[in-house]
C-alpha cells in the first residue's frame, strides 16, 4: 500500500496544528487551510494507493560484455487493463548500482519501451532486477513502491587484449596413458567407436556399428600432435593486480581458443576448467574468469594435478614468485614446453626452463608477448 513521505507527514502534522489553533482561537481561515492540507494528504494516499497494473519485460543486449564496453537494457512496460495507467518511475538494480527510468502514462492496452545503459566497470556476474515501480503524487506527499518483473544476468568479462596464439607442446599419443587421451581429440588416430552426440562429424559415422547396435555410432579420433595450452592464473593476488592478471589470463586463453587449441585454465583457488578450442570453449573460459575471485594466500601456485597431467604449452600469470613457487615452476619443464611466466607489477629472477616476462600491466604484457619471436606464431 502507499505510504506518506516526510513531506506528507509534515503537512499532515501542520494541518492538525492549524485545525487545533483555528478551533481554539476561532479563526475560520486556519480551519480552511487545515482542511485543504488534510485533503491534499488524503488525495496523495488515494493516488498512490492504486497499484500499477503493468506487465514488465526486460531484455539485455548483449548479456555478456567486456569490461568497460557498452551494454544496454530494453524495458517493455505494457498496460493490459482497460484503464489508463498514470506515469511512474521505475528503478532497476544492477548489482549494487541503480538506474531510474521514467515511464510515461499508458493508455489502455498501450506499451512503452525504454532503453538505458548498464554499468560495466566492474568484472563479475551481476544480477539485474527486480524492477521497482515507484509511483508518487504531484506534490510529493505520498509514494508507493512495487517490485515486479523477473531478474536477468549480466556477465561482465575481463578485458581481452589482442595476443598472438601460443604455440608449442611435445607430441603425445593416446597409448601413453589416461592422463592425456581425453584431451587429444580431433584428427587421425582412432581412439574408439562411441555413440553419436549432437555436433559430431557426420562423415565419422560408423555404419557397421550403427547397424549392429541400432544407434548412431561414430569413430572418435584423436590428434597426437595437436597443440594444447594451459594457463595458470594466480588468484592469490588482490586488488588491481588481480584484475590485470585476470585480463592477461583471459587474453591468453582467448588467443589459444581462437586458434582452435584445447585450453585448460587452472587457479590456486581450485578452478580447473578443461575445454576444447573455438567459440564455445572461449565462452566457457570467459564465463569462469568473470566470476573468479581471490583465493587463500597459502594455496600453492602450482597444484599437484597440474604436474601429474601436464601436456602442451604453459603460461603462468602471477604478481611475483616465492622460492617455493620458483621451484614448482622449474619442475614443470619436464611436462610442458614451452613454459612462460608473466609477472605483473614486479620483477622476477630467472626460472630454469621458463621464459620470464615482466610488465606493469596486462596491456604492456600483451605488447611484449606479441613482440617476442619464441613460442608465438
């Protein structure tokens, strides 16, 4: 229901005082003023007491956007009733921020469309909505709010810098162990015959197996020489350095996935995402990176699983390497080739078997990476 604003409460209190003074002193003019004030307050209660009967639909475009790039909402407000709806304000919440939208009066069965920009300065998965309808009287004496409509999700991705795709990796074969066979699909080494799933190549259908089982079966091939890329993001960082590190990790993953390389993303906080290459893989990687946050400072930079199941090229993004980190990184050279270590905002001594690249931020690291001739195309 509607409620009085501070102004409305003040006017009502003044009306009561004037009425009492008019009665006590016998001044009709004060009684008239008190009656007018009380009538204005009563009208405000009536106006704001009517619930806005509207249907609200919100559409985000795009719903995934790079940090700092524009994103918009399209708000459709429909009056499904046979009565005219008075104008009101709508407040949309985007994370901790708000956006006020003024909706004009709607005729019966009419619709109003509003467009407004959403804030994209903070990386993350942001909830948009619900919409709060705000109706007040012209004098500002009363107000009514109503939450309506569904919520939507806006994913603000890290900033992606243009980088050359990493190259490298030792050829491996599926018979060398289960640690690598699941991640080497895609070429001319027959792995198995399995049931068809949407997206498989039709030319790989195995007709004899299909006839025997009564289900579509396909040949599953692997590529023992397929380049692979692993990115390790040091989430033990905090503040602006972490954001720069996330930007750089996203840029590296995007360049590798765009080159159709299988990509693995690992953090000390427990994230271990293994994907194929291409657009679908890139979306999964960026979805994960838009939500990644700082982890415990005591977590090891290099998880044990990364040492046991290594294959392909490796890039580590950090803000500095302790002696323990340097020893763990040096041990990775037996599994990965080449190994790059990006150090943001600090300097770092050499690490055996790794190429160390120091830069103040992700943009400069990307520029220096693109200028290198080793390990890039």
